[in-house]
């Protein structure tokens, strides 16, 4: 909120070239997409069946090709006996009190790293995408909270 009210985030986003932010987004998405293909090394039948089902679903304009790929994958995993269902134990639980502790060092260690991670991986690519389609988002207002009266 402090960064949003101070107007610093807008200056930070303007200082980072658009191409670098888009490259960051591409890096995240490429790894996410490639993991689908890496899974075929572990279980080729499962991986290729799910990918093929998804591609066919997209080609036929199915409403939810990801859901169809999941169901095919689940069916294959069950057939291959790759699904281990743990024994469920339904019993009463009892709460355990955990006293909160606070340390200034851990506060700054956690908040700065989480702040930088969220700003660079979530907000910056989203803002860059909005700018790419000629929409000028109110950047500082994105990260601060205002209560309307």
C-alpha cells in the first residue's frame, strides 16, 4: 500500500522496458508449457494421451478441453494403478494452540521477498499486457486498497 500511495510502483514499471517484462512472462509460460511435454518421459502413454486429447478438444472447439484431458489422464492413471488412495480416518480432531511470534528480521525478510516476487511475477506482466493492447491502467491504484464511502 505504501508503494501504491507513494506512486513508486508507477515509476518502477516505467523504468523497466516493456520487452523485459514480456520476456519475464514468456519465461514463466514457456516453462509451464514445456512441463507438459517433459511428463511424457515418465509415463509416455499418459502424457501423450492427455496432450492428444487436449489438441483434439481445441480443434473440435470443445468447451473445456483441459477437463477432458484431465478425465482421460485420470482414467489412464487408474487403469495403470498409478493412483494411491490413502486410507481415510474419520475421527474428531482437537485444536492445538500456537502462539504467534514476531521478529523484525523475519518480517522484513518475508515482506521484501514476497513483495518483489508478487510485483515482478504477477503485476508487472499483467500491466505490460494491458499496455500492449493500448489500455493505460491506473498502475498505483492496482496495488493499493481504497474504501469507497
